[in-house]
């Protein structure tokens, strides 16, 4: 028997951004219903950002210990994955239990409804036999799911996605990784540092194909230094599993690849069909929900996070969530601005980037100048020694004299990115940046050298 219920706002999807929107609006006094089919908090705290960085931290410690002999003496290592798995299970995810997050939402005054939410027309959401009518509107924040390529044989095998990798209690002795994007390279490096034999297969000509070529080259060098086999420009044409190991045959001739596990890390995508977006006039086959600068997707409808197609990043979801909250509460504020979108691939070295790449800028018809310097050419890079590989690359709009993109790669690449992020976002003139005082000796001092190298 169906029931109709009233609310001010219904938030469908309680990942980081959706949870923030639901909780903030509830604290503001609105009657908020949050709908979640899985765990409150979403992908990031349970299967993404948080557990992966716990894994990466552990792998980096092993790598640093292996560098001791070059600078400080000797160290004896015994890698132990159970400590990493235990920390993820006990400290980060509560054994994949969202009670703390659910209680947090309730404490703010929000109502949690577990189940799959579907639109049923403007300002209406159904969850099972319940229909919620939202007086102010509905917020869509349902995220994305792994993109599984249509490789013959793959769907009939027990392949892993990021979720399986994060929950692994024991590491395999060998692993094949399909995909050389951020998820693929991060996990490949971690598993290799815990003595797993890893091969990465990437169909593009280089790893991290959406970033600068120098970033992909650096990632490949770093992975190979950790014993990873990196294959680029090749694709899987068939996958099999005999109950014990995977067999992956690549396009062209050559022996098949074999491993105990296969990790599919070929990107993520939004699936709008289950949301029934056609009931509010949107295309269910589209790859994203189009929004305006205030995150409005229609009358009484907002969308945020991965499904807006602005990048599968928690920080984008939170940024968009703040804008949506303001708009729903009737508070003025600026439109969303993505020209300084930052992202970090947390390999060792870290690869941080903001704004446009050189290629993207040229494809837009801009006259650009670029400057690239090796981190090893800086005093701090030389001092750091082993593990200090990296670079800084700047992309300048030569007509306006401002940075429109930058990459900082190195032991603290994600942290050095902050200053470059500010420069791109605020459109600080390059001439002004050249006359700033850069702390000596720091990694970020390489930015000054890259400014001088702009050509």
C-alpha cells in the first residue's frame, strides 16, 4: 500500500555532498528527508578517498624505509597487509557500518530513508511504496559507479573494482589492472609495494591521459621503479578465469597475461535511468545532469556531485553542495566556477594539477606559454634525494598574462598545488607572481623557476 508524505527538501543520495546538504538544511530548520540505498557517506569514506589514502600512506612508509640505505643507514622490512586492512576496517569504516553517519544526520534533524529513490515528477520522489512530496524541491546526488568495459568474457569472472580492493583482507600474489587513471595507478603502486606482482594495462598512449604528458611519464617511471609492469597503447580483447587465475589476452599477437586477481579501474559513469529523470524532462541516457551556476537542474530540482559531470571528486561535491544550500535557502552567492578545478593523484610522487592542461588550452584556441622545471633542479629536490622525482609545469594565457593551468608533482605535489590553485582562481598576473618572495629551501620554490622558464 503506497503512502504520501510531505517534506521541505528530499536529498537523493547521501555521499559527502548529499550528506552535507541534508544535514545543513536540517540544521537551518527545514524538514529534510535523505534517501540512501547504501551507506550514508557514500563512496569516499568507505571505498574511495579515505581507505585508499590509508593504503597509500602505508605503502609510502615502506618505500621511504627502502630508501634509508642511500641516506641514513640500513632498515629491515617485513610488510604486513593485515595492519592496513585492520585500520581500514576498524578505524575508517567501522567494518562498513554507517551508524555514526546516520546518527549524525538524525542529530541535525534530518530523516533518513533507506532505499532507492526515483523521481516521480516535479518535487516528487518514490522510495519503495512511499512517495515524498518536497515543498521546496529535490536534490540529486547519486554519484557514479565503476565503468566496466565490454571485454568478452569479463562479466563472467570474479573481477575486482575499487570496492573489492579496499576491503581486501589479504593481498593477492599477482594482479592485473585494467586502466591507468588515478585509481589504477594509485592501487597498482600500493599493491606492488606490498610485494604483489602488478601489471597495468592502459589503452591510451600514456598513464593519466587526462593530465599533462609529463605527469603520465612520471607516473610510469614511479610505478616501474616499484616493479610494476606498465603496458600502454594496448587493450584487452578477452578475459577468462579458470577458478584460480585470470587470463587476459591483449589486442594483437603475444602471450596472454595471467594473474591471481584482476582489478577493473577504467573510469566511472553516472547512470540516470534508475533515477527516472525523464519524469522531470531530463534525458535518462545522458552522461550527466546539466545544471546552471546555482546547481539548478530544473524547477524545484538541484543536482550536485559526480552526476553533474564536473569530475568525480569529493571536493567538487562539497563545493557544489554549498552553492545548492545557499540557493535553496534563498541566500545570494556567486555561481559555480570551475576554471581552477584542482585534483591530485596520490602516487609517490604526488601529482597535483589545477585548471587546464597545455593541450586543453591550445584546443580552445588560446595563445599559451609554458614553463617546466624539474624538481631535482631545486635545492630542496637535491636535498631530498631518492624519492624526490617531480616537476612543476605552468600554463599561461599569454594574451592576459595569467596562469590558466599548472601541475606540481613531487613528494608534496598536492600541497604545493595550493598556491598554484590560488593563482589560477584569482587570476593573479604572472608579473606579480614573479616578484613574490618564495621560501628557501622549499619544494614550492620551483614555482619561481617555472615562472622564469615560461616561453
